[in-house]
């Protein structure tokens, strides 16, 4: 696999707590007296075996981030890692519920993360934004509480609202009010759907949450009419191939529908979701998909363009990012 840092990359879907390298988690666990031995093995790998145990390990590892400086360090670490792989833009999902569980106010949580994003930008020029998420399996009251807190405490880098957690629990109709509040406040909206749920779950997210971006969405491939509708309505899929293979949605990357969706004309982006849990990075996602499906340098550039065009950031920032993208040159050896 030939990592191509010459392709400028942009990411729309990565959970910041899920991006924590295990060495950082262990270091903070030691500092705050948290036991993470059940979720990180002796080789420094996260321990989980299915989606339920993944979510559990994620909760335990997230609990080591206690103060704004911890979150600043996490965000700075992640954005620097992305920039080192050629990324110019990243949106991280942030989870006020996890911050609250760690004893931190929403405002302190966001300010800590923003400080880390700004530090990484100063060093590497990478741009970052945050998407606050409600957790589906906590129920609609919890998700509405989150959106109200986000709207009551606006921050220039928090530009989106989303829904994550266990897709098998709770119908999107339960969350339509939360999404209306978010949209009325000018936030971009996205929701996980079509990861463990089938096409109906994607349709319900589109109809009840009125989202123009879907987290994953790949199981739309099981319904031809839905694929046509995604094309027609220009819905952008935040595709996370490595995550889908790691969690067993597809048995191997070559059976993943990302290439067919793209060929059908669906707007797709590439994303790492929870990179160290799934043994991936944004750079690896670009490279493994390009290698598996024969995507050219130009194909990969087009993926980044789609991500920037669908990004939850202001027009001036998008224009600047597109200029950076257009100035990237194919180099000898790129494919
Ligand atoms: N939270 C973190 N990773 C997730 C995923 N892959 N699906 C749903 N919720 C998540
Ligand atoms: Zn996700």
C-alpha cells in the first residue's frame, strides 16, 4: 500500500473520542487514576469484539479525558496526525454526553477542543470544525438536551449537529424535533444511518431528520430506488470503509459498495470513523480504497472536492480549501 500524501484529503466523519491513540489514553489514565486495562491490551490495541463491546470500550477509554487541557491535547494530536497524511480539513464529531460523564461542562469541553484545533492549525494550516452529536440509544430527551445546549452556547467552530450511537435503537421520528432545532439555528445536520440498519433506516433519516449528509449510508446499496434518490437529491455519504470491514458490515474491502455507489453517481467521501479502534487512518482509507478499486489520483481528488463542497464551514473557508486542493500537483509515482 502506497500512502499518497500528495492527495489533499478532507474528512467529514471522525469521532474525536474514537480517534484517541491508545498511548495517549494510557498516559491520561495514569494521570487521573482510571483503569483502562480491560479495554487496551498489552500490545496497545483496543479490545472489543462486536459493535456493543466496541461502544463499551469507547466509553471507558473516553473517560480518561477529564479537563479542557486533555481535550485540547487530543484534538491537537489528531489534527496534526491528519495533516501529516496530507489532510487540509477535518470535521470531528464531539460528544457532550461523554464530556458530561467525565464531569466537564459543554462550554469547557468545546473550548478545550477548539484550543487543540487552533494549535494544530497554527503548526500545519489544517482547518477544523466540530459537529456536536446526540447519542441515539440515550433517547430523544437526551438528544434534545444536547442540541439545546449547543444552540445556547454557540461557538464558531461548532458548525454541525448529528446523531450517532446504536442505530438499532430508536426511530428517527423520535429525533425530528432535535434536528429542527439544529437546522433553525443554522447548524449543518448529519445522522448515522445505513451502517447496521438497512435502506429503510437511510430513508427515515432523510425524511424525518431532513439531512443532506448521511453517516455511512452504504447499505442504501440494497435498494436501487434509494440509490437513484441519493443521486437525485445530491445526498452526501460519509463512507467509512475500514470501520465497516472492522465491524463486520462487509467481510472484505473488495465487497464494500463504495465503488459501486460512486459509479452510480452517489456523492461519496472517505472517512476513518474511529481510526485506532479499526486499525485505520484517513490516509489509509484513501490508499486502501484507491488500491482495491483502481482509483486514480484524479478520482481521489474528486472525493476530497466532494467533502469540501459538503463541509459544514463558511463559504470563504471552502473557497480557500478548494484553492489549496486545485494547487495540488500530481507527482511522478502517483496513481
Ligand atoms: N460512535 C462512534 N463510532 C460509531 C459508529 N461507527 N456508529 C455509531 N456510533 C458511533
Ligand atoms: Zn461514526
